[in-house]
């Protein structure tokens, strides 16, 4: 069986994107029907954010996110980046280049989060934080695909040093800031009104003076490609490490509310890392962002 999954991945990589997205929508519903755990996580997470009305769309989009990965990882870089048919606010990147500072791209599990780094890496060097997957067969595909165009930094102390050096050279760094970190690498902070174990690394890297940009690639209808959207922070990061990480969570909430159907709500964002104590107060609070102003969509 170890050879079968890589073979399937390589076959999927050759299919047209519209077909992959149609198959992905079916796969999303199949996963929903077959996995009670997946249904429980998605329902609870969307209810917490008060976004249950887009649940049906989110089920299909999650499947699309899965089946488009082979095409993003295994096809030539020029073919992949050509799938980005529209870019909003690229001038933010050019301003960062002109300043000579590094760029810290924060891309949550929203839209096609793999293609954002590939698009930038086709123009300038980028280092991405990388946590090796639990499935042994998947690691070579990621490392040979994603790693062909990006410098991968392992999620350990050596990787953190690599990220810091890249930023100090004025290069770009990319990470998934809503990924649950390992024990000792985060803090319990509010995310949509509920404590979530949150990485503090992004807030630490911002101390380098790098330009912090939020990014996601919206998946367009009928496999038409992707719209890369870039945003600055709504306010400069201030306070201590925990306060800055809390502010970044609020920024992510605002970003996710722009395109909630394309967020991976089935991801177990509120899990307790192995060996960690439960959050001190797991009481459900009103979801952050309710009643607040949101960004205009470019």
C-alpha cells in the first residue's frame, strides 16, 4: 500500500483543475458522511465562530483543498503560479522590497494556502516553516514538491534560526499561524472567543522589524484559478509576546471572516497538545470580531 498513495497523487496532479475541484467537492461530502469526528469538529468550530450558515459550502471546499494539493506540489512551478489569475495589493510586497526589510507572510488554513508561498518563491527567495507529516509516504512528496521551490525550515530550534537568518537577510518567511504548535511552543489564547493553543513564533519573528503581511489565495469557481489577496496588519503589533500573539489571532479572525467557506473548519484547532495542561478557562465567550469593523475586500 505504501506505493499506492504516491501513485494516486501523481495521477491526480495531471488532471485538470476543474475536474480536481469537482472530485474534491464529492470527497469533502464523503469525508463528512463517513467521519463522525470530522463532523463534530467542523460543527463545533463553525458554531464557535457563529458561521454555521456556510457549512455546506465549507464541506465541499475542504475536499477541494485536499485534491488540489497534488497539482500544487508536483507540477512545474511556472504552471502552478500561472493558476494565480488575479493579485490584490501586491504593492505591499513591493514596498517591503523597497524598504530592504524581510517579509513575514502569515497564511492561515484559508483558500489554497499552499500556492501563496509558491507564487512569491517564483520571484524571490522564501523560507517556509515545515512540520514533517505523520504519514511517512507523504513526506517525500511534500519535500520534493514544495521543497523544490522553497527553503524548508523544520519546526525546531534549528528551523527557527533559519527563519531568523532569512528575515535578517531581507528575505521572506512563510508560515501557517493557526497551526497547533507542539508543547512549549505556544500559549492558550482566544481564537473566535475560545482558548486555542497558539504559536507565539510569528509574534517573535515580527521583532526583527520584518513587514508582516496576511495572505490567502481565494479558490475561484469552476476551477478558474486563484485570487491572491494580501493585507497589512490593521494596527502595529504592540505589548509583550502574549499580547502580540493575541492580536495576531484577532487579525486571523478578521481575515477568515472574509471567505469563511474556504477555511478548514474540520481542523482540530482547539486540541490540547500531548503533555500540555488544558486551558485554564475553557468557558465559551462571544466570538471575537462580532460587531467590529472588517476590512474591505479589494
